[in-house]
C-alpha cells in the first residue's frame, strides 16, 4: 500500500453540520431509500442468480459486469473526516461504525443515521486499519506512526498502546474470543499480542516484504496474511507455525477475508508493475486450491469483505467503485458508484443488509446491499 498524496480538495463540512443533517434527514431518508433500494437490488438478484444453477464454482473466467445494476444511491453520507478515509468497521451489534484515515483520527458514529458520537485522536499519523473487539467494548486502530492503540469504544478513553512494530501498521484483527490481536506491518511481520495487556505473544516472519492485511479464521485457529511479496500465507494462530502459501496473485496482495464458515479465503490484488493484478481470487483455505477469479475492477483492489451470511463478497477499488458479487460462483450482482475518489474501505453490516464504504473523497457512505 502507498499513501495517496493527491486527495481531491473537496468542500469541507464540519461535524456539527453533519450531525444536524443526520438528525433532520437521516432516519426518514434512510427508510425511503432502503425501500427503493430493495426493489432495484431485488431485480438484480433475480436476474443474475438462477435457482437451477450448478453449485460448483466457475474456474477463472473473467466476469462480465455489463449487465450489472449500477447504483449511486446512499442511505446517508458521513462527512466529518477532514481528509481521506482509509479504514472502517461496524460494531458487532451493528449500531455504530468506526472510521479512520488521513486526518489521523478515529471517529465513532451512529450506523442508523450517521450522527457523530465521538472522535479519538491519539495517533500522530494516518490511520490505516480499525477493528472492534467481538464484545463491542473496545476498538483497536493501527497507524503509520507504527503503533496500535486500544481504547474504550463507549467513552473513547485510551486503554493502552502496542508498539511492537518498527514500521507502518497496515492490518489488524481481534481473535474471535477477544483475547488476542494480530497486527501486520510494513516491517514484514505479523505480531500476535495479548488484547488485555498489550503483552507480546509471538511474531510471524514468513513474508519477505510488507504485510498489507491480516485476517483471523472464524474458529480462531488460523491467521491469514497477505503482502507485497504477492503471497497469502496461512499459519497456526496458537504457535505461529506455517500451514500453507497461496501464490495465485501476480502482484501485491492488499486484502484478505475468510468466508464465515472458514472453508475459503478471498484475497485482492494490488497494482505495482506491469503485471496489473486487479483480481479478487477465492480459494480453499485448507489446501490452497484455486476456486475462481473475479476480475471486474479497472484498478487495484483496496479491501474486500465477505458478507456475514456467506452469500456475497464486496470489493472496494481505486477505480472508485464498490462491486458486489456472488460468493459461490463469482457472478456479478451490482456496482456502487457513489464515491468521487478511490475506495479504500468496505464493510458489511452484521445483518448483511447494508454496506459501508470509505473513500479518499473524505466520506463514508452507507447504502442498501439488498
């Protein structure tokens, strides 16, 4: 990943303006737009997902997005950030969203209408990654300042700082039981540490270049990490022993996500040299066998997210779009074109009904996914 120094000079809106707009328009507008969105997306689903289709996934066929439904309709837009948004995460109960980015802040706000709740500003550099604890009580954020900060999600009070990395922290995730955190860094390592105290547990050194993303398996037994060395590596979460390496990408791996059942992993490619990897690849999480490739984006992938119901995958890209597609066969469903700059972050609501997307246009937009 590289910092984008050419962020659009869009009109700056204050937190108070956003709060008032949310209060006056957010709830009723959300209800109306959700009703409208359900009709549009429902037609897309009925037209592209056929009841009689075989359940075996397609093999590496590029997907035709020409028949996809395209929407620019957001339920609401959160505009309190003063610079590009690089990370976001829904709270486990779905009532709040945390977002962070180039303004060095982490902000927490109401997922129902975009009303601002609190701002946490302890980082002294760009915030690249955010994750809620499974119980929703804490938030961890990783930054170019080489630190991970953990803080109280309700009050915003600082709990502790983890400073085990010697370079940018570009990915992090809590273990499913909330006891540990894994963080990946441009120092080529993934480190696992105690989420209660910040005490170091072990360091994984399997990558030969920057680590861009980490993801904990749903059963808590494995961790996947993707990096600039073009690989995704899977390893034992308890001991750090290497389990497998996936080498299907021809360029940077910027993002990884497990399926909710833990059987598959999706990984997204970046673009650095002449290879131009702009694909999302889905593969078997145990054997490393390739399942299918989705190649609908025009530029590199920034983040992917598997829907909690396991049916769909959303992918955000530097092409300014979020695309949603069938997780079983790679069939394209629809494209969201609401942003005016690169999309760096995507996340599903816990009920799989909404998607939040964060962009270098300084906004987070929430829109109906079905």
